[in-house]
C-alpha cells in the first residue's frame, strides 16, 4: 500500500525542495553508475570467458535502469513518519500515485533517500509561516529614477513614522530624504543643504536620525525636516566612523553600525557619545535593530545575525541556514512581530525570511526587484521596500 501525503499550498515549497534534491540524486547515481559500468566493461575485455563477471555487468545495467526510472516517480518515503508528527490532519493513505479527494491533490512519496531526509530535516520547511504564503509578488510598484519629486537615484534606508504612517527614504545620490505615503505618493523632501550620501535612517517620536556615508557622520532633523545637529567624522576613535552603516533608535538611545571598525557606537538623542560594544566579536556589522529584550545586528556578508543582551554581552550568533540561504551582500533587515528576520539581499534581489532560529522559510520579490536596499513594515503589516536599480522594476514596492 502506497503512502500518500496531502500537498496543499503550504507544502508547495517542500515539494519543490524534494524535486530539487531528487535531481541532485539522479545526477549523482547516473554519474557514479556510468563510471562503474565503464570500469567493469574494461575489466570484461580481458576476461571474455568469465561468465560471472559478464552476468554482474548485465545485472548492474538492469539495476541502473530500474533505479533511475523508479526514482523519477517515487520522491520521498522515509519522511512519512516525520510528516505524521507535524501534520497529522493532512495525511491519508491511498493506493494511487496521484488522486483527487474533495478537490485536494495528493502525491505519493516512496523514495528512501537519507540525503532527502537529511535535507528536509535541516531546512525545517514543515513550519511554513502563514502570513508570508502567497506574498511572493508585489501589490504595488511605483516611482521613477530621477531627481524630481517622488523620483529616486540610488535609494537606501527606509523608516516609517508609526503616528502618521509616512515613509522616510534616503535618496542617496540626490542628497536628500524623501517622505512618501504607503501608496508611494510624494509628500515632501528635506536635507539637501546638509546631506551628501544619506544611507541609514531611523525615527524617534519627534526626530529623524540619518547616517551619511560621505561625511561619516550622524545627522538629526525634526520630522518636518528642520536640521538640528550633526556629529562624527572619518576616524578610529570614539564618536568617529569608518564606513558608517545602519542605525536604530530605542529608549532614547541611537545605536550605530561602524562597519569597518567592527563595532557598535551608542549615542543619546542629542548625539552625545555614550559607549561602544562589539569590538573583537562583531564581523562587518551592517544593520541593527532592537526587538524584545535583545539587540540584533546583521553581518554584511557572513550569513549571520549577532544577538546581544541589553547589557551588551553577546548572547549568541544566529547562523542563517536552509536551501538558498547564502547571501553575498545583505544590506538592511527588519524583524516582524513574531521575531522572524526579513533580510534585503542586494545581490540576488529578493527578500529572504528566516525563523527566529535562522532557518529560511520564504523568498519574496524574486524577479521584481533590482538592487534591493531596504525594507520596513507599514502600519497594516505590508512590507515596503525600495530599490536603487532600473526604473522598469519600480523603486518603491509593496508586498
């Protein structure tokens, strides 16, 4: 009796992973068996009268053909017990390879591959995050490249004002901050007299804080755009920066990533230096955020997130794992209400969603984004992201 597993929409990702793994196994078996057949054939040339060897070659060919044919239709078997534990209500037993029952599709799993079992267990695709299913494509794409109102040239960081639901976006090559609503409509801009290359941005209740790559400094503005203060310059000492990056505000403190110096510098809301932490532990800190009672720091290209306690001691390093988890240049990230990490990958141009344990669950925006830079949630839990790439893909997108 064949074991049949109910594949609904939430298990589509699992099915694709199984198919991908099978393709690797198919190629592996094909390469190695062809090699062995070739070696045995050469041996046979010197032992024409060896009936046992000839029979072995014949049986191996039969085994090869049967296995490669069978594996194309039988993907997974040993996984059934694991699936039962997690998704009991979705499992039924059927005789057919593929049937429909009450409009639900079923597919047979009968392959006993340790490699498949290990891969599925590692990526933990059973715990699909429901709120991100069917959000792969944008529901809104607007904006153009340029220097006019609502146009961007190399956009970077983004932040949301929770009171007004307005979005503050670093328009780096236009040396300004633009403010849009969640539909991508222009509201106002500011900062051209003081900014050169705005990069990271965060908001307090009444103020805007911006890091400037060219000036290696932090600037403070009112929400309306009035310049208030600036501090920092290029250097190695406290209060100075080398490759300043992302920042965040929490409880009256400003946490700033000093990337090349591999440390976090802390300032009060008046931009007075308080202290630093992370030296000797951090590797290329790119962006930072505070969630619950932890401080999370994204490493630029190490596929990891550093987790610190509020006393600035290192709690642990979360290694990002799972199929296609490797990111060559992660710029900004955010955390949702459940502690899942949403990371903007600038190289592959997609939004990668990881569980709090660092296991990848979803990829959003693939094929729609171009030089993805920053992401944020609006008040309706839509994902807003900005691109610095070509105009055709929209520099402002909503998911």
